């Protein structure tokens, strides 16, 4: 079982890291998840228009950027599309979902982000 979603385009990643400074020492800035626990036969997601539209930071080690895909930030599972941006020691990327759900997110000026449909291990 794996994960399908979109990778942040490596050619744009450094520019995005300069624009949205990581708060915590472990920089992730890797992907946007569509679905977890999917079989290898699950089709890749479509290409999407994507932009970073918000930021969430719990002040305790989880920073995430909220992403709007084709006009929505709502993931089909009820959570919010996001990129885990940076983490403190001992924190996990999956905690971004909880931080956004519990604390919400603050808007930032929309910034286009190139995403590449992919499959990876979660």
C-alpha cells in the first residue's frame, strides 16, 4: 500500500523555500497527499492548477503550507490539502493534518506551485 499525490517540482523548491522560510530545522517541503493506503494499481491523480494560499504553525514544531488545487483546499477525506514545510525534532509530517484541523490557517498571498502527479511510500 502506498500514497498518491503530487511532488513539489524540484526546480521550484528552492525558490519556494526562500519565499516561505522554514521555521523548524527539519525541512520537508516535499509533496501534497491525495490518498494514503492505496494499492499500487490506484491511478495517479490528474495534473492540477496549484497555489499556496495559507500557512499553519502550531508554534511547537509543525509548519505546513495550505495548497489550493483546482480551486479548492478541501481534500476528499475531509482534511485540507497542504505541504508539510518544516518540523522540529520528534514531530511527524502526518501531524500537519491535526494542526490545520485544530488551529486553522492564515492566508498568504497566492503563490503558484508546480506539482507532479506521483506515487510514493507514506
